[in-house]
């Protein structure tokens, strides 16, 4: 089955599809970057629609392109604070 034909994705399926950890997918959901739907009572089941998966993928590409276009865009924020403008440790 092609991924375009799939209507709903589990968190594990998304993680395997993109080669990331399950935790990364949950973090995207918690941060509001990936829309997920909960079915059932209690813990229930979490599913992501194909349209939301595609939107998340596109926004991730745009964020990556913006970071790549910015000098030092791939550095973690905490690392930036450790170095002053001259490249010496703070």
C-alpha cells in the first residue's frame, strides 16, 4: 500500500517511516507541530491523518531550509550562549 493511500498513521508507523524515535513524534504532537487525534476512552489510540502528516513534513522542510539559510542555524540555543561573538567561550 502506498503511503498516499493510507488515511491514518500510528505514532510508531510515523516514527518508522521518517526514521526517528517514537519520542520525537510525541514531542511534535505535544508541541503542536503535528496534529493528532485520540480515539477511545482512557489512553485510547492516537492516530495522525495523512493530510496532517504531509503538512508536518512540509513545515519541517521549511523550518530546515530556514535554519540552513541562517548562519549558525543548526546550533542548539544553549550552545550559542556559551560562546561570545569572538568565538571564545563565555
